[in-house]
C-alpha cells in the first residue's frame, strides 16, 4: 500500500517536471516569462497561453503580440492578442460570457441571457475592437489601413442565439473554432520586413514588457 502510494507520488512529480520543462521551451513561456503554474492557476494567463499556442502554429510569416495595453483616449485598453500575419493584422480579443448571446454588428450593446432568463447587456465586442484598430492606425501610419480585421473569440461556455455580422473583416467565433478559423486566412499583403516592423513598434505595449521596464535596476555599490 505504502509502496503503491509512493510510486504514484513519484509518477506525479515526474509528470509535472516534464510539463514544466516543456512549457519553459514554448514560445509563450519564453516571451512572457510566465511559468507553467501561472497558466494553471490563473485563468486569464491560461487563456492567453491557449490563444498564443493556436496562433503560433498558423502557416505563413507572422508575429504574435499578447496581453497588449494600448493607449486609447488618455487611457489604456486591453486586448488579448494582435496577430500580425502576412495576410493582415488581426485584433483578437476574448469575450468571457456564459448563457445565450444575442447581438448585431451595428448594435451598441449585446445581451447575455443567463439561467432564469436574466438578461445582462454588455458592450458590442466588435465596436471595442474597432476602437483598438483606430488606435493602431494612428500608431502605425505607414501601414495600409485596410489590412486590419476584428476577431471576437467567445468562451465555449456560451451559445450564440442570434449573432449577426456583415463586414468581411469581422469574425465572431468560439474558442474551439479558432483553429479552423486560422486555416481559412490567406493571401499576402504584408512582407516579412513589414511584419517585423509592426511587431517592434508594438511589442513595448505588451503588459509584461511594461512591467519589466518599470522594475528598478539594481546598481552596484562600490566602496
């Protein structure tokens, strides 16, 4: 009995060690510095990990910026990911809702209907992404303004009752549909050099980069 429990504990320790080792070698781990336990214990970081893992495996030249804090009207606006791909620049933001979702691309508010028919309005996520795209156009004046697209990614815990979009550069999908969506994008409107230029212009807005910049540097003390 004791030997069996010991073997189970040893096996669990080895499994966790392997997972930690693999995580440290991922693009997400190297970019953010977030540990394996960070993504397990924090839902938001876990969501960002899933998002980047999907996006980083997309074919074609690309760069991924995650957990971005963009300056909008003297404030900051968070966006989960900006996917800079040879086919365009995609503003991708997670919408964490449950229940039934109803909304129209042109409506200011959408509605979440929970158990017991309780209705909770929330801001149209497409309009939120358009504000971010407007900011990107200001920050990146040399980039063609037509390369941007809005992608709102809802959690799998909700259901779309009636969600209507009309624009070709707007997508509203579930997290489980993200992989299929990435296989549909194509074309080449940005060169590798342009992709790198956009990435370098925006990388300082990633929240963990900002936090690193704010940390005081240690200075050597000499006698």
